[in-house]
C-alpha cells in the first residue's frame, strides 16, 4: 500500500513529459516512456487490487472475531444455565437422600410407620407374593427382590413382577394411601458390573443399574395410574447394604428395589398417564452365559 503514491506520481510525471516533449523526442524514446507509463499504470492497478483484497480480508477477520465473541457469549450463557440446572438437580438429590435417611431413622420408634389398615393390606400383599416381595411394617417399606423382579443384568421387569406391582398400585392408590409419597430406591450387591452386554444396555456400573431399576418400578407404578407427583426415584448402588456381601444369601438380600411409603401428602394426586420417557431396557438375554453376567447367582461370587 505504501508504493501507491510514488507510482501514481511517476505515472503523472511521465504523462506530462510525453505531453510537453512529443515534438522533441524520437519515436523510440516516446515508445519507451509509453511502455514505462503502461507498466506503472498496471502496477498501480495491481496495488489497488491488493489494497481492496487487504481491506476485504480485514473486514472478514473482524466479522470472524465478532462471531467468535458472540459464540463465546452464547457458550457462557449455556454454561451458566447448565450450572443452574445441575445445582437444582443436586438439591433434589439431597432432598431425596434426606427423606430416605429420615424414614430409616424412624425404625422401631413408632411401632408401625403406617396406619394399621394400610399395614394390614401391605402385609397380606407380601404374604401373597413371598418369593417376590417383603414388607417391613416398622419402616413402611415394600421390598421387591431383584433376582425375581428383573431379567439378569437388566432393568426390564419380568411379567410376574409387573403383575405384583399392579396389585401394589391398587393399594397405594386407594383412599387409605392415595395421598402418600412414594420413594423408590434401587440397591445392588458389591459385585461390579462386568458383562459387556449389560454395559452396552446402559447399565455401566452398579449406580446405573440400581437407578435404572428404580426408574422401571416407578414408571410401572405410573402406568398403573399412580400420580408421578407422588414418586421419587433414586439409586444407591451397593452403598446401603441390608446384609453382609460376604455370602450368596447376603448379596441376594442386598439386590432389591425398595418402595418407601412416606405418610406425607402432596397437593395434586390426580391419576397420571404413562411416563413419556421409557425406562432403560436391557438387551441381555435370560439364556446368556452366566460366567460374564454380573447378575448371575450361579457363578461365585457373582450377584445381581
């Protein structure tokens, strides 16, 4: 760009010389000056083109910077929004943990956690399904045994489990318990998930598996017209064992989904439709070889 004034001056001077001396110079000199003038004009045009290109590139660079800045502002807003959402989710998780701890701490203090008629109904329900269900009347907890509730290594409810949950739903939806809140908590033993098929189905570890199983039970209750406003779901993996994990029997007891019936009411308990989001489903076939299956009780020290 700095060459442009100099070239323009030389071109103008050459034209002036040509105009004033045409009659005094030879044709050869005239042609030489003419060629020089043409060359300088071409160089001037090239310099102008380069200048225009440089200005265009500068404008493009500025627009790029503005775009980057705009994207940065947008990303910052997204990050701030996600941070807020994470804080809210953590608050909800803390509240669920608090409720679970409060319910467990009341063991034996009040005799029975629920009204006698409701306790009697739940006791009869458990007695009618002894292989599948246990009822802890002191805590107001219905325990679904994972080994019989779910397919191996999955969160898919077995048909007999769905049938039992449907009967359970008629009890918790009745006038005696229709306003109570339900906290569904999934638990596993301490054996890590190792089956590649189980992991591929989304149950990456015991945390995922326990949470997914709790979700399945919660959604089955919702499909039986239990209001989702009454239901909370949480997964504890192997962190809340009810027995020692040193034996098959202890691990079997730890593999469970508990439904805590909390005698606290919610404002709106209108019947709900089936939840929109399906529970994670396992692709592990019931006939899969147990050697790799974290949920197989047939191989020591595997558990569910």
